[in-house]
């Protein structure tokens, strides 16, 4: 008999891992409550605890994954402005 792998949502993983961290019940109780194996709950809990130190950037500033710092965004906007000015100047100079 082939058993199909279940895919759990990120929200469920976070909910179960936080419940394990808060010790809202034993692993056996959480396992039966959410119908997830205790080993899997331990893995999710460990993943959350390992990721916690990386949440905060150096100097106590938080930069969520995929986000660009404000200073870098401003520098990019300035660069875009300069490139637009150059493009406009060249288009007028070439008569286009």
C-alpha cells in the first residue's frame, strides 16, 4: 500500500510549532490533536527555534526576508531619476 504524502500549510506548521514551544501539551497530545507525527512536530519546533536568532539584523534592526532596506530603496530611486534625465536629454539631442 502506497501512502500519499500530506502537504501542510505554512499557517498550520507555525501554529503547531508555537504550540509545542509554548508547551500547550505533550508531543503526544499535540500529535493526536493535529494528526501529525510527534517527530514532525519536533522538526518544525527546531526549525522555528533555529530561525529566531536570524530574525533580527545587526544593530537591532529587523529586515524581513525579501525586503530591501530603506537606504537602498532611496539610492535606487535616485539612480532611476538620473537615468530618466539622461534619457530625456539624449532623446532631445538626437531629435527623437
